[in-house]
């Protein structure tokens, strides 16, 4: 069972690191004192099974943080202030540990999490994540993007511009980084500076792609054949003779 710790107190992180390290079946995949950093890191490959999150943190409270990730990970809040318990469970907290966290209480929470995850695995197959977070051009701002909402992505100097149907955002990523992360079956690199969402294609005419938001994208010479081969897999051709 994978774990991640978000707490602005190093000592609190160290205690949980020790508990995770001596408990069989647990794997710590990351820690941070900055919840904004956590949002940009977790979920790049797979979300952790359990996130231990402090409630009272600067920049972004644990309660606000949970609003972004509680659908994908079990949130176990940790705090020295029991008064936050009601708010925590309103944010769909899985459990609530009062600092200083005792090992027996930690272990009880882990056993509860294991039972919950085991029941989910038998109930339904795992679902792939359909979104990601990226750092905006504005310092301290992180934006959530749904794959289905992206129309196309283009390079803009040290940034990339992610275009949705009605808005666009500059984020601090390279084309190589975003291309590696986007689902290959739904996105195509059609130019050295452009990636499109295949589901947002309205028409293709010659070397030009027309997208649903009115944008026209030129197909680069080296990308033309791979793109058309991918397109042909969903092209209906009549078997009738002309």
C-alpha cells in the first residue's frame, strides 16, 4: 500500500516515516512540507493509496488540499487540533489522527485502509486517472486539467500553452514532458510545436486540421504519415466499387 505525507512540520513527517518504515506492506513514495508541491507531484503516474495530510498548513490548508485528491486517494488527516475533526470528515476524510500520533492508533488506521482498498478491488476494476495538475505561469498557482477538455497544446518558449474550448493556460512544462503524459490513443503530435486531441478534430483537409474551437493546425511533414495512420484506424471506407 503506497503512502504520501504532506505536513509543514518536519518532526511530524519524521514520525510518520518511522511508522511507515516499520509496518509491513507499506511503501512511502514521497513527502513534502508544501501542499502545492504535492498537487504537482502526486498523480503523475498513479495516485498513492493513502495520503497523510496535516489540516493546518500555509498556502493551502489540508481541507482544501483534500478537495482535489480525496476522490483518488484515502485522506488521513493529522493535526494537533481535534476541533478540525468535523470539517475533516465533511471533506470525505477517511480517518483523523490527533498529534502526537501514537503507533497503535496509526496501525489501526492502516488496517482500516487495507480493508477498504481490498473491498474496492473486488468490487470494480481500477480506473485510470483522467486528469493532471500543472504549475501555471503565475507563481504559486496550480491548475487541474481534464484530458477530455484539452483541444490542443502548443509550445510557447519556456512554457506550453494548453488550449481548452473556451480558455487557455500557460504552464511550466516542455512539449516532451506533456507528450509523455498524455494518453497516446487520444492525442497526436502533428507538429514539432503542437499536440492535438484527436477527439476534438472537426475535419482534416490536405495538410491542415480543423478543430472544434475554430483553430486551424498545420501538419508538419515528419508527423504527417504517423498521424494519418492513426486516423485511418477510425476511418470508415465503403467497400462499394465506384
